[in-house]
């Protein structure tokens, strides 16, 4: 059997762990720069606050009833790790799917014991981390995800739902479930399925896999088999190395200062290099871009990008920063109020498929190995001692490109100077 463990309202739950006063209150977590609501408690949903709603557009009467917090990703990431550590105590097979979801394999466990085991696991996660979780079990990942949804919504499951693929209960539920609610079926695919007379999950399950593969792709064929209880979607297929890596972010405030853009581009290029090294890749080209606020009709509009071929395939952050900074010099225009800039790594390849162009700058094996060790050491220090423990270049205080996060709570578990204080 396969289980999907999903943390309930994860960002909000993390905030409530360290501030119990938020229990029962309408709580929302906002996106970067305190723009839109990206996580909602059940209470704020009941007030009609939609996912993605701009914070400044929430009705003042409703806004006064809510607690809106800035995103605190350092805290959420560490709490996710703690939840995963507890899950690993119940089965050795844990595949992290996202920050708040993990697939667990219970192969070899007695089926009759799984509900009790999963209830014990839920209680331990809540006891050890404070995070409430729901568990869905079935013989395939897609059915486990559907079961997890039922575990959250249907109180009689008490947080753990098991869906046997051929049971009458499973059939009845799939006959009511729209195809748009199935993991992996997007709106456009659902529209095409509708033209074939397929509107529910059960109709998709009983459809011909080969026929759907012909009209769609192998992914749709696999979804059909998954709905029948056959596990055939490897998580590896969902985490293939990216063909491009983009790092960008809107500024906390508009700026005309060239130094602000240089610092932001340097940080973005360094972060892109870290992501590239994580997937053991190399970049052969880089794009840097800048843009103004498209909604400010009172200000001049400007948007520009530039692709820079790299002298040799690299994942060295120093090379990426050098190229990105040179590109910024060429596209920067004085007198413009900038809102955003970013870096995209392009033409990615892995180490085994590295190809040097005819005019590529040669690198000695010694220099290549020295650079590789330097980047590995920097990544390890940042991984073990916290983000930006070691960085390339320092940022000025009060710069325009730093995120606006006026309502962020302390990073209780990752910063010594922000540890929770207990009063007795």
C-alpha cells in the first residue's frame, strides 16, 4: 500500500505551533512582498477570502477579523524536515513530494494493521512537531491522493482514509468526482476529455488506456491505470532535472539605483548556480532581464532581456555572476523606476554530456577540480549553518530589492537570535 501524508494548512499550522493564540482565528499567509494570500486557515476560507486574493483588495470589514502574516520560508522548510524525520520512523520508504506532502510505501506491512499504524503516525507527528496531518492510503499514488482529500474533508475517517481500488465505496466516490479534481489532469486536458464524453473520474478509469494515449500522451494512459489501482507513475518522472532555471523576484520598492539591480542580479545568479549544482548540471548560456511595473501608467515603461553565451559550460556561481553582471550593464537604462530583475540559466546539460565549443575557453583539470571543491564547500556551509552563511559579495542594508515582509514572525528554529522565549 502507498500512503500520501499531507500537512493540513501547512504554513498556517507552522505559525500556530509557536503562537497558539492563532488557533481558531482566521489566519492567512501572504506571498513575497506581502502581495497575495497563498495559505489560508479554515476560518479565513469561511470568510470568503480566496486563494491568491491580493491582500490590499480584501474587504476592510473582513480584513479587520483576519491575521495576515508574511511568509516565513526558513521556518516552514525546517518544520517540513522535522515532519519528514518523524515519518521516517514508521517506514524506511519516504519520498518527499513537496514541502507539505510525502509519499510513503508500506510494502511488506500487514494490510490490516495500516490504519492503526497511520493513526499512530499522525499522533506522533502532532505530538513531536505540532503539525496536523491527514493520510490517504491505496495501491496507487493517484488513488492515495484522492483518499487523502477524503481524509481531510470527511470527518468520519478521523484523518486516515483507505480506498481499496475495487470496492463499492471507491466506485461510488469516483462516479461523483469530476476529472478536474484528479492529480495530473489540467483544465485543458479536462476540456478535451469532455469532448470524448469523459467528465468523471470513474468514466476516465473505465476508458481505453490505448485510446487515451493516442489522443493525449503516455501520462494520461498512466492516470487511467492509476485510477484502477496500478502504481505506475514514478516520482522520478515528476522531478526530472529542469531544462531551464529561473530565479527572479519583485523588489520591495521601486528603484532607479543601479547598485540595487547589481546586488539583486548577483544574489539571483548565485542562487541559480546553487540550484544547478544540486541537479548536477552545467549551463551553457544565461539570460538576464529587467522590467518596470506594467501597472504604473504614470511611469515610463521598460522591459529588456539579454542572453549571454558562457565561455564554457559551468555551474560555478562566480562565472554566472560575472556573466549576469556584464549583461545587466548592457541593458540598464538610467532614469527608469525598476520593479523586477532576474536570471535564467539556459542550455543546461549534465557533466557526462558536456560539450565544449570550438571557441570555448579551455580549463585545466586542476582548475576545474579546485572550482568544484570550492562550490561544494560553500553549498555545504550554507546547507549546514543556514542560508547565506557564505555568500559572494555583501548586500547593503536598506536596499530596495530586499523582500517586504512587515508581518513575518520569528524564524524560531533556524536563528539563534530568534529563539522562542518562555516566560515562567
